C-alpha cells in the first residue's frame, strides 16, 4: 500500500479534464470503463511484473531496513506509481497515464523525502517486464531476479542498493486476489519479502555503507477502497527466526477512525503464506504524536494469537512524514515483545 490511491489527486491537478469525474483520489467512485480484479485469475510471470493498462492505479514499491557501518539504523523507500486517468489508452502526449515517484531516507535524527512527476507516453518514466526495469528520470529499480538494483537521488540524499532474492515470491490474499473491504473492493497483490541488501546511502554528512533486508510490493486495481473508508495503516515485518508478516487495517471515515477491515498474510520462514481471516490480526495504536501538524499514531501493538505474536512497533523516527504533494507517514520500525525484528509502517489519510 503507499500514499497509493492518493496520487490520483495529483494526477487530477496535472490533467483536470480527464480526471474531473473520478472523485477524490478515485476512492468511493465506480470503476466504470476500467478493468477490475477477478478472483481466480492466475497471475502470469514475468508478464505481471510490468504495467497493466486499463487499470486505474498501480505501484512498484520497495522498503529496506538497513544498518550502517557507522552502527546507525536507516530506512529507505522507493516507489513508482502509475495512474490511468481514463479507460482509453493513447500514445505520446495523448496518453492518459501519469507516473509519480516517491523516495525517502530515514535515520534516527533525520527524515528526507522527495518525488518526481512524469507524463505517460513520452519515455520519461515506464516499466518493462522482461528484462525488468521500472524508472522515472534517473531513478531506477531494475534487474533480473534474483538480482535487482535500486537507485534514487535528490539534493539532500541518495541511495544505491543491490538486492538479492533469498526466498520465494508470495501471492497475497487468495492467490494474489487481495480483498480490501466488506463490499468486495480488491486488488491484485504479490510481494518479494525475502531480499538481502547491501549498498550505499548518502546523507548531508556523507556516504555510509549499509546492509540489511528489503521488501517489494506489487499491486494494481481500479477501486482499491470503499466509500466508507478514509485510509489505511499497513505493516511489513521481518521477524526474528525468518518469518514475515504483512497486515493492513482500512479505517472508517469519521472522528473515531476505527478499523473497518483488517487483513494480512503470515509468511513462514520458508516462504509458505497463510492468508489471515477476520479477527486473526489485531492492530492497536499505543501512542499518538504531533507530526507535521497532524495527530498520527506512531507506536503500535500487533497481535497474531494463532502464531504467538504479541509485539510493539516503535518508529526509528516519529517524524517520518512524506512531504510530497499528497503527504502520508511512512518509516522504519523496530519490533519488541514476543519476538524481535524490523519492519515498515505506512499510514495514509491522517489530515
């Protein structure tokens, strides 16, 4: 998940004529004219590594939990969004596609974020499936599994990381069909949660060699949320012992911001996924902080009783606010309690 559906708002600013009828961020509107996910459709690789014309929104998303040679912890995020503003395709400047890149680097003391914007159809951004390459300007996530490389830069920070796949691809939900609401909104969703990392991050103080682990998410849909939902709280956790846990809570609109729909996947150390049912995963906010003028729940309790998991997620930096055109919170977390580990937390819709 990542500011994910919110990017349609930015697209609306860029191409108002095409987006006028789509509503706020494309949420709560119909998917009329666009393709929609179908349960039982088998994902096709490597074809599904590429773009999916006809779907409204899609992303290629990487987070990495890193330890530097300086003994400090870091977090890195790289995301490429593809949003299609009208069902009909077009070439060149007539393309209804807008691309948005987000990148961030987080330390205990600092959080940097930046973005890139591109029109579709003119070669400034795009994705090819085989060989795989996702790019916007000089930012790139590319390679041939099990080896990938991810790069991004800005005036304040940069990173260049080598990723090595050490475990299987994981299909989320029902063989890649991930339900997002009681009403049945859904996406196609798969992940690479087993990625070993080494490379370099560059901060204002200079470059630092880093190692760690990463997680890549791939998701596409045309109506990811229901009318009653305002945003989500999403986690990807690397647990001690090698297991992984992905979970998300979609929140109801209103002042109480209650969880409307919770789902996730338990991933065994060998890579076998188990989809979580209603009531299996419990996500409880423990601490709210003032972040960029908003009240955001930055520390969480996560429970999965069936697996003996009862942990607290603590952010590396409470102020990990993505100061992009449509802002959200995203940053690395440490895990304590019934087990240890590291992971990432993303929260959207906090205004």
